[in-house]
C-alpha cells in the first residue's frame, strides 16, 4: 500500500517536471533550495570544533526537509564530510544522509554517486558501517533499479573482508536485502566482483570468479565474530523472505550453528533450519554414524526439538515456537516428542499417564494409595537406554516443564498447532495438556484450556481425564472457569458416568460461584445436545422420579434444578423416548422454561400436545433465501413511489414497515437489514406526515398543534438518522449519503418550522448560514454519490445553489419549503450485509426484589456483565449510564481491560460501576443502560481517509452524542442515612 | 637450535582429586534427600582438588549415620598434625545441607583452618541455623562431648566469604571461582574453579527441572577440564513433575472436601517450602477455606530467609513478589498442639519427616484411627521408623507401653526430589561441554551405568573414584608466551595471509625461559641478551662424480643442470670457480691421477639444511648426459 502510494506520488511529481507550463513552480523550488541548505552550510562553517558541528547536525536532524531541497542539503553535508577530521561528526553526517534519502518524493539515485565516492577515502570502521547502512536505505528505496543494486553489492563485496565486525554485518545485510541467488552472472568480466545481480548482462565472460549472494553469505556462517555469524544467518533469511530460493547445501552448516556458543546465533540458526525444512521437506539426508537416511524435515524436527532443552531460554522459546510450524513431520517423529522412557534404578517404569490409562482399561479405579504403586517392573536393557535424546525424544515433555512460562506457552501453542493437523497426536498430547491445567501461571492454564478446546473435536475424554479437567471448575478465576465451560461445550465423553460427573461438578461450581449461572447452563445445553443416549439412562435419577411414589416438586427458581432441566431437555430433543420418563410437573416446567429461557431450551415434540402453529411454521419455511427475496420485493415495491404526497403512498409505507419489522423478528440473519430499511422508511413516513399539504397552507397561529407535531417529527428524524448511521455496521458510502440526506431534510424541516414560529430575521440568519454550510459539506463529502441524488431534495437544492447563498433567509425558507415538498422519494439500496449493534445486559438481571443497601454518601459497586454484538471498537464507544429516580444520570466509561472478545464481532463487558446517592426513605429502582457513543468526525475519517484526503475536516459539523442500545435494566437500591 | 612452535604443548600441572569420604547409609535427622525405591545412600561430601598448584576443598560434609569420629571427614589425610591453613587455599561449600557443610566448624575450629570459606549468601544465612540445631540435638539431647560449640559455629562463620551468582571472585592472583545457580535448595550453587586456563566445575547437588519455588540449574558453555557431578539418580529417568503435583493436590483436596484431616510429615527445609507453596497457591486458586498449619521450630527462621532471598527462587516468585511475596503465606499458619483436636478438615505439616519422633508422631497417633484422614509421606523413610512401616501397609502398630495403634487413615506416598535425574545430568554435560567427567555422590553400581552412557554419548573420559581414591587427569593447558614486537613485524613482513586466530602458524624464534617468564624473541636479540657470540654451523660434503670434462666445464655443466632442475632459486656461477645456490657453495676439484673422477665440494649452513641435503642427493645421482657446457 505504502509502496503503491509512493509510486503514485512519485509519478505525479515527475509529471510536474515534464509539463512545460509548470515552469513557474520549478523555479520556485530552486528558490527554496538554497535557503534551507544555506542555513545548514553557515551553521557548519561556524562550527569551530567537532562538538559544535555535532550539535548543529543533531539540531538539524530534528527539522524536516522538503523533498526538493534534499539534494542540496546532501551536497553541503558531503562537502563538510570531506573536510571533517572527527569520526563522530562524519558518522552523524553519514546517518543524516541515510535519513534524508528516506524523504518522501525524493529519488535517492541522484545522491548515490556522491555517497559511493566517500568510500574511497574513509578509514574509520564505524563510519564505514554507517555509510553502508545509508547505502542500505538507498538500496531499499530503489528496488527496481538493477544498476544501483549492482553497484551497491559491489561495494558490499569489497568491504566484506573488513576487520571490524560492524562493517561485515552491514555488508551482509546489504547482500541479504539486495543480493540475488538465481542466475549468478557477471557484468562484463569485472575482475573478481561477483555477479550477485541476476539477469543483468547476457554476455558473460567465463573464467572469472562467479559466485552468488548465497554462497557468499554462507561463507560468513563460520566467521569468528558471533555477531557477524548472526548477521549472516539473518541475511540468508532475508534472501528467503524476498522470495529467493535458498540452496539445500547450507543445511549442514546451519545445523552446525545450532551448537554455537552464542544464543543469538543459535536462535537465528533455528529459524534457518526451519526455513530449509520447509523448502526441502522431502529430500533425504543421512544420519551420521549409521547407514540410515531420513527425510530432511524429520531430521530438522529432531534437531530443533533438541534445542528445546537449550541453556538459553530465548532459544528455547524460539525452538518451541518453531516446532509448531513443522506440520509435515512424520507421525513417528511427532509422537516421540511426548515420549520419555522412565526408569528407576535401571528398571523400566511406567509414567503416571500410562498407569492411569491402564487402570482405566482394566476397570480398576486409580487408587495410587500404595507406596510401591509405581514400583518399577521389568529390567531395562542398559544398552538400549538412550539418555541423550536422539531426535525429538521428549521435547514437549521438557518444554512443558520449563522454568520460564514463555517457553511453556510456546510449547502449548506448538502442541495445539501440531495436534490440529494430526488426530493421533491430539489423542496423545491430551494428558500433557490436561496436566498444564495445573500450571502456576494463570496465562498458561488459560492457554492450555483454549488449546484443548480447539483440538477437542478430535478426541474423547476418558473418565480420569475428565476428572482432572473438572477439578479446575473450582478455580477462582472467572476467565479460567468460563474457558472451561466453553471447553466442556465441545467435549465428547465416553460414558454416562462422565456425564454424571460433569453435571455434579458443574452444579458444585454453580453453588460456589452463582454468577456463573448462564455459562453453566449454556455448557449443559451443549452437553445434553451432544450426548442424548448417555443422558437417557440418567434421567430418572436426575429428575428424581420414582416408579411408585410421587416425589416433591422441585423449586422452579433453583438454578441447579434449571441446570438439570436444561441438560435433560436438550438431550430429549434428539431422543424422543425420553419424554416418556418425565413427570407432570416436568412438562409444566418445560413450558415455563421454554418461554423464559428460550435460548437454552429447545422446542420439543411432546406427546399429546400440539405445538402452536406459528412456531412450527417458522421452523419449516424460514429459509434465508426466501426471506431475502421477500425483503427485496418489499423494497422494490416501495421504489415505485415517486412522490410521497401520492395517495396510497403512506399506506404502502406503513404496511412495508410492519412487514419488515416482522421479518426482522423471524429471520435473525436479516434482522439488521430489515431493521435498517424499516427505520429509514419510518423517517420518510414522518417527513411525509409533517409536510401534509393542507396544514402548511394554514396560518401559523391556527395550527399550533400541527407545529408541535412537525417539530417532534423533525427531532425524531434526526435521532433516527444518527441511529441509522452509527448503530449499523457494514454500511457503504451510498447508504451513508442517503442517511445524511435524510438528516439534511430533517434539518431543513426544522429550519422552516423555526422560520414559521419565530418573529424577526436575526436569529434566522445564523441558522440559515449553518444550514448552507451543511449543504456544502454534504456536497463535498458525497461528490461521488451526487449523480444518484439528482432527483432528490439535495439534488434540487444544489441546482439552485448559486442563488441560495445570495438570497435572504426569508427567501431561503420559501425555497426549502417548496423543494422539501416537491422532492421525490429517495430509494434505499441495501448493502450486502448490515448488522445492527446490540447489547444484552446479563447481570444484573433486574429480577431481584432485595434492594442493594448501602450507606448514603459512600459508594456501592454494582457488577455488570453484558454481551455486545457487532460493536466496532467497543473500548472507546461503549459506556454505561446510570439513571437515578430523581433524574440524575451518570455516564461511566469502562476500563479497556473490562472488555473481552470471546468471538468475532462479539464482545463481553464485565465491569463494576460505582453507585452513590444521598439517603432515600424507600428502596427505589435505578436504571442501568448501555450507551453507544459516536462522533461524526471520527467516522468521516474512518470512511474517507483512504479515498480522498481533502475530505478531512474534523472540526466542522462534527456531532457527538450517544445512542442507547440494548434493554435497560432496573436495579433496586436503598441508600440509608449514616448512623451517628 | 632455535626452532620452537608457538603452540608448544606443556604437560605441567596435574589435577588431583581425592574423594575423601562418603560411605553408604542412613539419612539423618535434619537433611533430607528424597529417594525412590530402596538402597540409597547419602554420604558426606568432601572433595579435595589440586589444580595448577592450588588446593581447594569442595564441601565439608558430615555423616549422619555415625556417632563417633567417623561422622567427620578424615582430615589427617591432608596433614597428620598442625593446621590445615597452609595446605588449603580455600574451602567452597555448595549448599546448606549438613552432608555438605556439617563438618565445617569441626574443620575450621577444631582441626584448624583460617583461610577463606566461600558460600552463597543464602547458604551463609541458613547454614549456622542448621548447624546450631544439629549441635543442640547431639550435645544437649544426646549429651555428647567433644563436639563443636556455639561459639565455634560463630567463629567459623566469620571466616565465610559470601559469593554472588556469576560473580568471579579472585581467591588469590591465580585462583578464581565463580558460582552458578543449581536449583536443589535455596542458595545451592555450582562452582567453577579456574587457575590459568585449567578449570574444574563442581556441581554440588543440583536439579535440572524447576519446581514450585526454585528454578533449574544453569551453566554456560565453560568447557571445564573436569566436571564433578553428583549422581544420586544415575539410573533414574523421572516422570514429569506435573503428574505428581496434580496427584498430590487432588488427594489433599478430596480429603479436605470429605472433612478429613491431612498430615504431611516433612523435614524443615527444602521440600517443605515447595509443598507449602504448592498448597498455598492451590488454596488461593480454588478459594478453599480449610486451615493449613505448619509446626513451628526451625521453619519460621528459615521461611524468613526464603522471603529475603527472593532472587534465588524461580521466575514466578521473582516476578510476583512486588505484589506479594509467595513465602508470606496467607493460608498457612503456625501450628499449636491443641489444634490437633479441632473438629473439621485441616492440613498440617509437621516435623520430622519419618514419623520417628516429635510432633508428627503425636499428631499421627491422634488421627490414625479415622479413615477419613490421610497421611502423605513426601519422602523416603528409613527402615524401622513408623513411616517405613505404614508405607509398607502395616495396619497395626506396636507403640511403647505395649499399646497397639490401628491404622485406619489412608497412607499415600508422594515423591518430590530435587536431584537431577540421568537425563538432567546428561543435559548439564551438554551445557558445560567438559573434557573429562567425574561422578561422585552416588552408588557405584548405578554410576557404572551412567559412566558407560557418558563415555558412549560424549566420547569423553569419565571417572568414578571410590572413597579415598585419587584420580589424576592430565590437562592440556595453553602456555602464554610474550613475543617481541620486532619478531612479529618481521614475520608480518614475510607476507602470507593475515593471521587467523583459529589456525596455528609456525614461525622461527628463540624461546627464553627466565625468571618464571617465557619470551619469544629473534635469535639475534637472544644472543645479544645472553651476551653470546653467534656460531655458524656449516655442513660440508663431498660428492664423487665421473665426468670426462675439465673442471670448469664440469662446473658449468653442473650450473646448467641445477638451473634446469631448481627453478625459482637464485643460482649463480661465480667467476672464482664456484656455483652458488642461494647460500650453498659448490666447488669442483679433481685429483691429478684420476682426471675423470671429479670431487664436488658442497657446503651449506644449518639454515639451508633442507636444500643442501637435497642437492647432495641430486648430485650423487650424477649429471645427465647431453648437457652442453656454456
């Protein structure tokens, strides 16, 4: 993008030079040039000692230089450069040249020669390194020019043998950024210069040292300085990143570098080996000291696994991360990473995991109560024990046990990536992930729970594993518990005992942390859906029914009972025989829950009960396509209206609005689009009503009532337009223009009404001016859309625009009035996807009759838990409003940390608001609601910044405000007077 | 003669190692090393190292199994009478367990040693507490005499010089030591001892897997000549720690939920802290309310030091101590005797670890009858103790006064050990890359296995000396030599590629060994300094040649022959009837009686030995026919 922009700008720049009539600005450029550089020149000449010169340069570096004067400045800098004795000043000059050549619109090719000349005289290594850095900047800014590249590489090659490491580093960097690998050609037999540039000259003179960048760089893999070695590997990686093919020959060298003494070298080498393993996964490499051969990817996998037990944690993190990216590795090697042969006193011992599995399969439950329970069994053949891990042995076992949590997280992530690509590995790594639930760092625990969820589609949990997983349900961290609920939603279990166990633990969780209610219910819903056959045998027990006796009816408000019912009902959905086991009150409870918790309780086909026809109707025919078609039809029907004053138009609007609203309710996918269109149409309807002909002809005092009605309509229209603009996401420029158009109409209506009711011209003048400004800014913002708006209010207004700005307010009002009434109906084009932002406050529920008591003057914290959907950037826009009964209202901005994002377009707000008030005599309800803050300036920027830059006028016409969305919740509070 | 290679190999110093002591047997009362299975041994560690003429004592441990003189190392091995000061350059203590530092006051105060004793800060802080405690038990309770006193411990501690991690400490001009983190217990360190280019690394006890309160041992690639490693778990590869932790927590959790009481007998330091942290964090995480108690004693003082030396703990504790020091336990409170009868669930840590006496036994007696309760033995128990009996499943215990105690409570065994296992030892070797390996602190049979493995995997020598045995390892130290600048410049002037520090290069010079210093100078300068005249050494040789030509003709024939053979050498035919090849002179003479037999006279100096001998063999073969004289 940036490159594209630059290119475009550059084209424009050169165009300016070419055109003959543009002589004048060119002259102007020349005028400005000396002024800037001259100042610098004078400063530098004034400098009596290096320190002063350095000060001037540092000062100069802070000011910006225009593209036109860069060249001049560089000349002056270079002039001074040759005079300067002090290294540090020359170094600064070199770095300044680099900075300057980055200036936009400047073509650094013009200063290349001068910069290259400096190399001839330079003796200081540091300055040389800086100069090479400057060349790198120039080179990266001119990626197209082959000649430039060639010359730069020549320089790099010449200085590769420098004794100072920094120079060698920079040379390697240059080679990495600019060198070419493919056809190593030489430019017209230029002695020993390697032709690192590909395809430049077809005529190759034979016999000269022809080498490509890769072999040149790989020579420095064995440099004596670790920094140079690192730079060499980085340069090689750079070559790879530029899309050049690296040869396999360096694989051995790279593998040797894995044992380097320095961590940065090892870390880079891990990357290098990985890159090679991705390039040549299938090629065969021999195993040293044996005749066997393995695939390269397996070999490198083994080597990188080895690095997981490196001495430096930086390398360990790198290695663990890299392992996760090696998906082509053979399963045999992969499974080794989890294998660690245990022994005790030279006898083979089974791991705890193996023992658990064995106990489970043998039907005996884990006791672990005997001392010698894990006593080693068979004797190990001493020669067969491999202590130093050859290959991937136990890499993850080590990685997951690492001291640094960074390594552990990296290992968990890698496990996840590998397990997702291999089901058998997923099965194997299960035990290890479950173990991580017990990590000391919460982040690691959370991550491993997430990972387990991601791979849980592939696996079925055993009872003992489920047991360990469920133990975490008592964790005090809400995030952990919710992640675990999420995990349980996706888990498959094998036996009915597992279901029972899970239910039991979830109920325990519910009693310990009542706030988890919704999450637990949701979890049980999925558990029931997934395992209907496993739930079936448990039903009598769960519902505590008895074949002979009536059991007491459970309390319907008990969350635990609801939880059980949710599980049972969801299982019953796909298990028709289950309903036979229900007792009477269960059916009653079903109908109650189906109403109150419809998202958790599915519709059941109950024997002897006919379902409401409407309900079954929706289920049957409600396909998205037909609904979409209906929506389109309704809208096209509307489009037949040309003028809103037409008879029957209002009725049609009314009906369509009704239809759309109903459609939105039935078809959740289209709710956004339907709501959006309905709201828009309602605006139009309001406008039409306000403009009804007969009322406008009456004298003002006669129709006070009508005036009030029209004013209210205008106000409501305005509000609706803001909702339309900011509450819906997925709008295109076209729709925004339409909305703005409606807003303009509303404002015009307001203006006309003001003119009618008020006496005197003075107040009107400013209002008119403001309106005209708005029309103007509308025109500016929606230039592209104007053709579509030809017949509309604005279109007509703009036709008259030259006259408008000149005329008096009275005339303007008249014009507006007629245009408003004559203008046609503007059709709404629906974008592909419109989503309405919505919010649901889960907590507080507003059901509680127990008031929150607190001492007046002090504060009480109210926990708020809400889900937000389709809200963009909720951190900045969502606010909480508290309305007290006396009309006081507070707006609270939640902390950014209070927002979590559990899914795409979904946010969760868990926060606390502090309430306070003076004493009341009775408990009273306060209202808590969520607000969506908007500011039109912000949106303008977001929408038009990429298309046109001149549209950026934030101050003008920026309106800010809030829209309340989601249902408000009422909470009883009771501030008591302080006791004396 | 003046030809010396710069990379002269000198086989001068030797490293002597005497693993003085360390027989098998019972772990004692305070230190603990938890071992799996049976037949382990915890000995006293005391190793003497002689390196580069310096003598260093590594650890000065005590044996808990003996009550007589055998409990201390046999210092008479070093000297029969008199003080040790003149024989030892320094003493280094790796950590505070008594089998590594127990004999320190005895050695320094009773045998007599005034030199420096090095240990890390935490070791220095905790060591005297343990020594004092041990002294109290032996002297005050058992009534032994001829034991060190409190004052002696204090005096001994005054000689201690504290070490920081990764700090290089110069003991004297040549000897330097450096400490590395070893895990194991708080303040445990591995030490690198270096004299010149020779070095030894002593690991003490170390742990390669991190636990809840300590990190893993770490060392850089220091490539020591010898790595002395403990090998307690030479034949064990351990399971991941997480399973054991999880099991432990699950068992405790279940019992507490049932309303039962959990007794965990522990020794005061080390594992106890780990278990405390484990339970503390679990309680915190799970929001549990049941009380946890810790029987007082040594522990409170020790916990205090754990709080202080936070930098020695693991990543998690180090990073979070600003918010909360993990050793400031929220849920763990001091135990009072009366609490044991309180109703409801509780967890109690009590000393000692083997249930042989003290508080843990008292509590056990009270709780043993209830099957809801549980005892978790986190360590190894010596045969004969109650701990050992119940671990083996005995259900009826005979107590004193002929009472029997029925054991109804659940007995669990949970091993938490802080020693490196076989894999860990191999990992350390890979990290340090030693040239030789030496295993101590383990059983011979097990060490044999590990030794084979090490030799096989790393192809380095591995030793496992018995007690009192001396091992000598020949090292390969590089000897630095000063070279005169003139000589170096002259060498540079001769050309050739720039010196590569990784490749050896030969040059000519004279090595002067004088006043303990080595210098490499040019021969002229050496002669001048030593006031000697230069002697020329010339070889002469006669070669008989059958040639029918006259003498000058023969000479010119030789000249053309040599000219054709030796290309690139300066060959001159001098007017005085000689041929000069470089500095070699060739003359021709013939006797009157046999004019056809020519005698060639060759003469060359020592420096041209190669060329001279080549010429003589060449000319012995005769001149080829068909050579024309000029």
